[in-house]
C-alpha cells in the first residue's frame, strides 16, 4: 500500500509517495506553470504507482474551497495566479485515481506534519506559520483544522509598523499587512537584495523579528496554543528565532505566562519535509476512514 502527497506551492509542486510507515519512497518536483502542464506531470508521476495507491493528500496554495457540501469543493478559488483561478484540483485527481483524496491548504498540511511527527507530537493545539514567498498560518486543535466559513488567512493579519521602517508594504490587497511587510519579497523590495544575502548584522532583522513577534503575540492571545512553529525560507536565518523570542518577551510584558520560549516558539522539527509528511499523514487518515 502506498500513500500519495502533493504539496502544491506557488513556485513548485512537490509530489511524493510513502509506504505504510509513511517513509518517503519517491519524490519529484514540477514547476507551477499552468494547470494543463503542471497537472499532466503530477498525474504521470502517480500513474507509476497507481495499483498500490490507496489515498492522496493535497496541501495547496489558495485560497481554496474546503466545504464538502459546496459545488466548488476541491477548487482553488480566487488566487492571484490567474491560470489557477477556479481550478478543480480534487476533481482532476479523482478523475484519474479512484482513491480518497484529502484536501487542505499548504500551510495546514505542514502544520499537520508537525502535529503528527514533529514539534506538535503529543500536543493538543499547534499553530504553524510559513514566512516565505507569502505568509500563511494554520492551526490544529485536537486533530482538527481550525476553520469556519473558510480556512484561516493568518498571514494577512494587521501589524503595527516598526518606527524605524519606512517601507509601505507590498500586499496587493492590504499593503502593510504581515505578509506585505515581512514575507521574502517584501524584504527583497525593501533592501534591494534577497533575504538570504542580508547579513546577520543588518539592523533590518530586528524589524523583521518585531513583525514575526507581533504575529506570535496575536496568536498567543487568540488561541493559547501549545506550540507555535515558524517555517518558510525567511526562518532559515538561524538567528531569527532568538530575536523573535526577545521581541515577543518585550511585547507580552509578562501578561500571559507561556511555556518556555525555547519550546513554545520553534522552527519545524521536520524542516522542509513538514508539508510532504503532513500530506502523507492526511492521505493515510482519509484512506483509513474511507
Ligand atoms: P515558498 O514560500 O515559495 O514555498 P520558501 O518558504 O522557500 O518558499 O520561501 C521563499 C522566500 O524565502 C523567498 O522570498 C526567499 O528570498 C526567502 N528566503 C529563502 N532563504 C532565505 C534565507 N536564508 N534568509 C532569508 N530569506 C530567505
Ligand atoms: Zn494582505
């Protein structure tokens, strides 16, 4: 028996298959171009394993329709990526493979990976943020994704601009929301170089840490989760998590007594595998409950 995983991101789709112990056996990436092209590669990848495949887990960029009763359940909906607007992703997979399909956001999938195998293991309440090309957040409460009329869009929360930051933000909807101020492209536009090329000594990182700390502060006050996991390219700055701890302490002013910050605000235990592991675990869950 094999489980399939599709981590559908804005720049690439990562497809994988795992065995019953959710060990990754094969993995391949395809650039995100247009559905006809990208999905043909995705389908060809899983066709090689079709006879053993028993479930597929998809974590997709969004917004997506997650309501099972909705006529557009399984669609990517109002994404700025025009070619993918109103694309029936789950339908396309179901047409080719007669196995159950789990469907959630890319960041929920990563949260689930950490919940099952990483820093959320054994805990009730896990929040995961990715700070990368965009900012996204997902929350799990006792094994269920926190959602209502739709999935959360935590990356677009409002934050207070830092007094030393004159950048106006680049979110096409809100300008200076968290994503508009703190995602990788905002760093690049502000400083004229990629985040990876900004040295640890650059004073900008204090500003970035303040924005991420505001996000963690808001999350703490709203959900009091057991752990907040910070992933994505920007968190590859090794010094960042410590700076976030300091900025968070300054913002919270002792009001809420959280778990020790070394255990409460962490980077992903699964590193870049959180999304794939989460999709595999969701594939197993949907296959076992089918
Ligand atoms: P995506 O969000 O597209 O899935 P990533 O999580 O890798 O992918 O995020 C990519 C973003 O992170 C880019 O804007 C990139 O410039 C930025 N980034 C990647 N590595 C680093 C780094 N070491 N330091 C700061 N920013 C980085
Ligand atoms: Zn926004």
